[in-house]
């Protein structure tokens, strides 16, 4: 893991790591039984835009050049889901 809870101004990225040569930004969401559990609602258009702006800021600051990916980890009702390429899959 390269970073956890990385912040820049009002932007935040939960986890940043490498998968081989790919820089991975991971959004982490915890949901209870009664909360929204639909992935497309967890990763709304607005949320994707905020994550994208945060990732752009990180890339500028870090100087990283290469492939990137956005993943999602959900903890819903004591079950863990890891969704690779969550931006494209939902």
C-alpha cells in the first residue's frame, strides 16, 4: 500500500497501491443491513467525478505516469466484496 486516507484540499482517496505496474485507487465503503447496497448507487456519477479529481491531483503531485485503475471494496452485512475496475463495471 502506498497511501491510506490520502487528502488534498477537499479531496480524499481511501487507498492507493500498486498492482504490478498499475496504480490502483481503491474506494472503501461500509454498509449495514438497512443501508443502500446497490453498487451503482454507491459509485454514483458524482462520486466517480470526485474520485477522478482526487486521482488527477495525486497523479500531478506524485508524478506517476502509467496505467491506473479504480477498484471498490464494500463491507456489507459482514461480507466483503472486492470489485476490480469498478468504474467500468458499474
